[in-house]
């Protein structure tokens, strides 16, 4: 029974080939020997992108020749054509960081120009958020609702918005085509950056200015207080001398008064 089925298949194939004209057979032959002779790099290093390929027909075991210029300026033969195809080098885009100042406008685009050009609603985009830390540990993330689906806009951004935002893009078959983390640091207004050396130099400069100002103010205060202290000291010394003189005056008067009313001593015969 199996042998009969094989013979029937071969007979149908022969009838099909017999029904084809020589032109059809030539077209089939030309399609089978079309090869890629040139290909550009993918437009993106991660996520879905596009690349340009040049395809030529192989004639008698050799690539077709006779170069002409295509519409996009690429030199190809009359039997060659250029096409653009989708490419995916890697869906993992890693962790990207940015430092902004509170009050700025921050926009995070998950799809990018290439994927958006293919249609925003051709993809399923999901967002997650880890507040206050820069991390790629998925266990620390919670769900995040993005009204625009493909991007997150923080306008104005606040210090409590700092953290890591993660987006995952899937195609219609739910295959992951892109995953990326954005770590965002939010500085208060007036702080330039979080670089230790730069901040230390800025602190030293500010501290020196503050010290010089404090020193000047101290000298001004002392220059004002010195005369007052001297005057106060002289006043205290003068008051002390006056009290001392008053004390001796009172004491002398008391002694004189005591001598006047003292009882004379009796003499013995």
C-alpha cells in the first residue's frame, strides 16, 4: 500500500512538471538560485530593527553582472534588487541610566522609531517600576500603567519618581522582541550632579566662601565689641572704686561715732 502511494505521488509530480511551460521552468529555476550578495548591519543593536539586502540571480553558476543604479542609489545589476527586512540581533537592551533635575520633563520611549514605524498597535508593551533604586532585579518591580502604552512621560518629574522603569515589547505571537531598563536619578534643584569629586570641590569652594564670610563678620563684630568691652570694664572698675571709697568713708564715720560715745575707764586710788 505504501509503494502504491509513492508511485501515485511521483506520477502527479511528473504530470505537474509536464504541464509547465519552458518559461515557467525558467522562472522556477531563476527563483531557486537567487542569492544575497550584500547585507547592511541591523539598524539597532537590540530590539527589532531593519537591514538592507541586495539579492541577485545566479546565471550559469556565476552572479549576474551589468551594474545599474537602484532607486536608493545602491549599485546593483539588472538581475538584482534591493529589499529591506526586519532583523533582531538581541531583545535584551540592558540597563540605561540618566540623571535629571526635579521639575524637568522626562520621556522614555520603548518602541523607538523603527518599531513605531511598523505600527504602534502591532506590539504589546508592558511596564514595570522599582521605586527609589537602580536595579535589574525583576523581583523588585511592580506593575506600572502607562497611558500612552509605548512611552512614559513624567512632566514635571519629582524626586519621588526616581527609580528604575522596565518595558517589555512582544509581537503578535507574544514573542519578546525588546526588553530595556531605565534607571532615573532625580536631583533637587540646585544640585548639579552626584559626582563625588565634583561635589566635594563645589562643597570646598562654597565652604571656603562661607568661612571667609563668617571670618569677616566675626572681625566686624569684634571691632564693634572691643570699645564696648573696654568701656564696660572701665565702668565696672570705676563703680568698684566708688563703692570702695564709700565703704571707707562710712567706716571712718562709724569709728568716730563709736569713739565719741565710748565709756571712760575708771582709775583706782
